[in-house]
C-alpha cells in the first residue's frame, strides 16, 4: 500500500543491562560454537521487576513525549508482542492505552510473531488515512525472557533480548514519512514439523521425506519474503538501490538469507546488525528498535530511505519503507527503571 500523509512522528525504546555473551560462554551458560556461528556480542537483559507491559508503557510514554501530540488526538493504540501477556481474558492493549494516552482511543492487540510491527504499521496507517485530522496512533511492542526459560539455550539461532519499543504515527508531519507497506501471509504450513527418523527404514528415506515436507514451505517463505519487499518498493516508486539503510530482525548470522540480500544488493554495512548483535533479538520490536537507533545516533539524515523488514512464524511477511524528513530534536531520556535501564540506545538528540 502507498501512503501519502502518514508520518513517523517519534519513536522510543526501552532496553536493559547489556550482558556480554563472552561472559555467558565462560560461565557455561552459552555455547561457544553458537556464539561463533551467530555473532552475538551481548544481549539486553531487564533485571528489575517491571512487568513486560509496563516496559511497553514506558516506551509509549517516551514516544508520546517526544512527539508532543495532544492525548485527545490519539485515535488508536496498538500493542504488539510475540508472547502472551496476561491471562486469556486480559486485554494487553487496553492496559497500555489506559496508562499512556488514557483517552477513549481504540485499543487493539496484534499477534503476528516477529512480523507484528509491520502488520501494526499497515493497520495504523490505514486507520489514520480513513479518519479526520488531526489524528495520531500509538504502536507499542514489548517482549522479555520468561522466568521459566533460558535465553541462552531456548533458540538455536536467535538470542532473545529484553526490550520494548513505541512509535507515534501522525498525519501531516513527522521525522520520517511512511511511503509504503506490504504485508503478506501464507498459513498453509502452520504446524508442519520435521519427519521422525524412526518412521523410515534408512537415513536416505528419512532425508527424502524431510525434503518433501519442507521444500514447499521453504520455497513459499522465500517467495513471500521477496514479494513483500518488491511490493513495498514498487508502491513507493523505488528500486532497492534507492534504499540507504535496511532494518531486519536481529537474528544470528548463520540464519541470514544471503541469496535474498544479494538479490536486493544489501551489504551488511547497510543494515543495523553492528548494533543488533549487541542487544539481541527483541521479539516484535526489532524493526522499531532499529529505526529508533538510526534516528537517535544520527546514522540517517533528511532524504534517506529506510526499509523495515520482518517475517513471523505462521507465516507472515512484511516490509515498510520510510523516508527521513528531518533530523529529530529529542531531548531528555526518560528513566527506564530501577535497574538503571533507560529509554533509547544512547543519549537523546
């Protein structure tokens, strides 16, 4: 979809204590081979007792403060996460809405795994475009390691980092104009699992069955990931060469689709991996965190185009293209909590 009057007004993120992976390896908590293969240098760890939703509230308040929009112009609040936040009958988005804007804005939860933010951006842009002005939307994300899991052993290629993000979308003006979004889905392969070697007479038979099961899914994943980017670029009237920076989920380097990046001419230096490898995979918040990092550190300037890319199990694929309008003038980093965590990846600008 192409957008003409939707802007990223402001963004913010809440991160935790940065724990070095070398220390975790030395203490026997992280596999040295995984560290070498995936390239994570450190990970964000929230050490205080704040709930995962209160992290989203902190990020949301910071983004609203930076945006300076009146609360009564916020028409929509969307909360995004990878994990369940509260019991079945508990509405996380309403919790965030009540503690950020506190108005009668519509509160909606989006659960599309690691692609949830891209879906929320498209929904938020459509909602604002269909309504009167002035109008804004608040999108928040939050995920943190669960008490009953071990972040260093839970995944084979994604080292989970704790954090929350937020973005305020507005009509009329902002630090970056939303040019386009494209979100695609393919639920045919949900639940497809690996074959059981015990069910096959030989290793060759097992591998053949494994290929038969997984090949259609992998082909679909590759095609839809390409399709989301190609559609977003076409709707924005751009070629991949016109994009200055690319933001992906902070997955380990062993899992990166090099053919995909080669197809679009994406060098590692054009991504946010140098920063992402220090905070870990931030669940639903990778894209907003990466954009916030670029804005806060002055790594992008007016006229630069940034592509936010994501995919989530299920499967869902997304891409959003933004064009930087102006360098932000955000001052005063909010207190992130009692363990010394803070809003933003560095000093606010």
